[in-house]
């Protein structure tokens, strides 16, 4: 509508019904609009906010220049795309720093002393709890921060970018990352999930999280998220952690014994291995010293000799790895770090470790370190379960005693409070961190042999490295300082990513949900892709590659959507209806009497529902790979390639279907195009599923036939050996009465044969 002068009306409110005069002239309708002040008691209707790429629009940080909207569209699209890719590089670098801080936090050990005086060392963080909280937060921090930032940027209104990125990231993690991990395993090798309960629990919760999300968006309260729905979404995370923790401790073994779940939780060949371990002779390896090792203070460097013994059968070579870890002692200042391997020769029962202890200042307080033995090889070695370290390791505590009297009591007090040697070690690590950021490949020596590609990558990433080098190393305060500062940097970077993605989509006329499930989801998941790639190649199991994916997908919904949706739902309940809210959601305002957090679920709900279907197919194929090929990852070449292509095809089909729904559904509706696209997606799903299942079944049958042939041949050989043994035993029984032995231990048979009894 335009006024007589040709400009938009500037009145505070337009009342069309009593003030409109229409004159029909053919097909044209002329509307004359009169401006009027709103009646008393009615607030002005606010105007729609401009988009982020238009004049007057903006995000949290971008655009940087007020006249960006006047730049050419192609130039803006190119700049925003390059900026988005470069921001993803920064996210990957700071996410690596964040994971380093999490590793330091979760590696903390605590010591307790029992009533009999024995020291017990244990991890402060339970492995399952750490994996589903801090580790999951580390791998999903960009997506979770993006969802929170998106809610804040939209002033507690729903934004499609954050929620759609979480769904797109889940699809990329489960389909693309797992497909890559399946493919990178060398042909003929397989990786199997060792911690089956953790996998099935996280897989069920992962699928259930997105089914719950689809339920509240499309069925229970369409397009509205109530406070209780948002809170339930968030509190499902502690439920997941509690159940996983109970399974990890063995408190839920009765569930594993149920007939329905026994087939899933039973490890293949587990019973046979346990029987073998029970009958197999073994030896014990432990420290010669019992209890803690006390080291008196000295004004010069000393070398402490630690003896390691093995008992039982010692006639075979064996080895065990050792390393030192500081509890309150600082490496480089209180002692010199040491790690390596102790090798026992055949018949050798004792070896030693040399530990260098640094000189003790008179103000240094008492501090502790531990020596850990792990990974025994050869000789059927095991650890004493009653000693410190349990069945998995052997731990010896070394206590460095303080000087009895000090001439600097102030320094002694400060050292007891904050550990001066710990601060010195932290600043030394900070200096090394700067050196690693400046030099190619981390040091001057490595830089000399760097390739051209290494130099180019270093130059491209150097600004991010120099920016993040100001973050303190994980040595300070047990890694918590680096943890929170890294999380702050990730939040700022994701705000930039959010603005860049919205600017790119606005300029190129791409809806936010399409941008989220493609560019943003792939970019934020790249660190997970490389981490899972390395884990699949280097780890002997598939836990780090697959269980982390299912756990991360669960935490993404419970934390990445539970937190911002709970805050937004509570915010609108506290604030109540506003003219802005009524103008933004007129249909919802007419349907409900109060106010609610509105989520535009037409496209989001469709993407979640279709992902649930794809997720079921992917989990089924992983289960069949384990059952029929002996491992979730790797396997024979043909099934491996087939699984890779099937997973990749499912992801591309899902992205294409959701993008078509967003871009074309409002234009075509239920027409021939809709039937063709959706029919093609269903056909692709069925083809990928059937082809994969059939091929896995065929290879399983071929494997069974091969094993049956081997077993039949083995039985025939066994029968022949049994006949030969029977004939030989009969012959020995005949001559056993006349056996005689000479002075050298050689049995002389009556027919002149000579047999060494040692053989």
C-alpha cells in the first residue's frame, strides 16, 4: 500500500475495514487507505523486521559494514561462503583445544587410604559419565552452542538454523562418518564394538530422542513447545547417564539376562574365552615395594630405583609398559617424566625402573606421583586385583617428602595453596604452545622437513593459531581454565558462523533449514569426521567410532535443544503475550488463550521424521554386519563398499528429500512432482536396504559353508590322528614293561630305538 505521495504510510496503525473505499473497474481494484491514530487502549502494531542481508537487518556480530546490502549479490555470496569455510576451520582448531582440556579434566586421579593402610588410586570421573557429559559436549559443542546462540539472536523466538543443524549433524554423523569408518578398515580386517551395552543404550536413546522430538512437534502440540516438553527433553540426559552408569557398574545385569535382550548383549565367543582364561596358566606382575615409596628431600638430583617383579611361570619372554603421572608433583620440576617398556627375558623374574627425582627447595611442600604398569605382553601375565590399580594395571605411589625446616615461610605457604612448581610448569607449557603455533608442524626441527602442502596449510591456519595461543594451557587449575575459555571462544565463533550462514542463505535465497542440514552441519561435523577416521584406523575396537556417534546424537537433542527450548518456553511464560508475539504468530494467537514458545515445525518435523526412518535402517545394517560379518566396521571388500555406498546414498537421499520439501512443497503440493520425489526416496531406501541385507546374508552363508568345510576336514584329520594315536599307544603298552633308561635320560626300547624323555 502506498500513500498519495508514493511512499509507504507512516501511521502507527492502519484500520482497513471502516476506512477503505473500493471502486471496481474490470479486474482492477483501487484501494484508498486513510491513516488514523489507533483507538485508546490499543498498542501500535510493530513492523516486520528486515532480513539480515537487507537494509537495516543484522545479526549478533555481522554484517560488519552498514552498506553491505548495496554490494553485488555474487560478490557477497562468494565472500560469505569463503568466510563460512574459514570460520569452520577456526571451529575445528578451537574444538581440538577444547577436547584437550576435557582430556585433562577427565584424566584426574584421586587417592584414598583404606583402614588397613593400603592406598587405592582411581579415576575421579567414571568413564561412562565422562563420555556422555564432557566428551559428548566436546564433540558436539559447535552444534549445541549454535542452537543456543540462535535462540538468543532471535530474541527467544524459534530459529530454524540451530535446530536444523542438530538434525543435519546427526544424519551426517550416523551415515557419512560411519560409512567412512567402515571403508577405511583394510580389507579382511574387522572392528567390533566391545562395549555392547553402551552402544545399544545410546542407540536406543538416540533414536528415541528424535522420535520424541517428532512427537512434540507434529502430534502432541503441533508448532508449539510447552515448558514441560522442553524440560522433559533436557532431563532425558541425566536419565541416559544414570542408566548407562548402572550398566557400567554391573547393577543392571538382570536386564541382560532377559530372553529378549540376551541375544543383543551376548558377546560372540565370550564364554569360550572365559573358559580358556580360567584354564590357561598365568603369571603375576607387580611392584616389589609394598605400599607407598617415601623419598626424603635432597638438595641435589637423585635417582630412585623401582623394582618390578613377576611371579609364577617365568620361562617365556614378557614385557609391560610403564609411565609416570603426577598427582600433585610437577614433571620437570619435581621429577623427570619417564615412560617406556620393561622387557623380561626367559627365566628373568625382576627388572628395574630408574626414576630421576629433582632437588627439593626448602619451601616445596609434600607432593605425590604414581608409576603405572599396563599392557602386559607375553608370558600370560596379569595384575593382582587386590593391589592398587586392580586387574587392569599396577600402580605405585611415590611420595616426595618436604624439607623439615624452611627459611622462606611465605613461599612455603603459597606453594601449599597454589603449587608454585605447577605454575612454573604451566608457563613453560604456554611458551611451548606459542612455539608450536608459530612453527610449521610444531617445531623448528619439523619445519625444516615440512612439505609445500604443510606450509600452505600452516599459513592458512596461522591467524587462528595466533588468536587461540592466548588461551592458557591445560596445566593450569587441572584444565578447567582452558575448558571454560575454550567454550567461550566456541560460542563466539558459532555466533559468527550463525550470522555468516544466515547471510549466505539470505543473499543466495536459500532457506535456513537447507543451509543448516548441508553447509553448517557438514562444517561443524568435520572435527568429528577426522577424529573418528583416525580412531577407526588405530583403535582395535569400533567403540570410539560408533558409540561416540550414537552418544553424541543423543546429547545433541537433550542438551542442544533441551537447554535453549526450556529457556525460551519459560521466558514466554514469564513475559506473557506481547503485540510483537501476536503479530508474528497470528494463527497460534487465535488458537490458544495464553502464550507459548512457537516452533515452526512443518519442515523441521518432516526432516526429523524422515531421519528416524533412515536411522532405523542404518542401525539395522550395523547390527547385521556384526551378526553376519563379525564386526561393524571393515570386513570383506564387496560388503564394505556396499555399506559405504548405501550409507552415503541414504544421506544424499535424505538431504535431497528435505531440501525439496522446503523449496518446492508450498508450490506443488500433492501433485505428480511430489509423488515422484517421495516415491523415488522410498525406492532408494528400499534398494539400499535390500541390496545391503542380501549381500551381507550371502557373505554370511559363504562364510558358514567355508567354516563347515574346515570343520569337516578337521574332523577327518582328527579321526585319522585318533587312529594313529591308538596304534601308537597300543605299541607303547606292549613294550612299556621292558623299558630301560640310560644315564643320560634316554629311554632304550627293546628293538633298539632311543627316545629322549624330555621330548
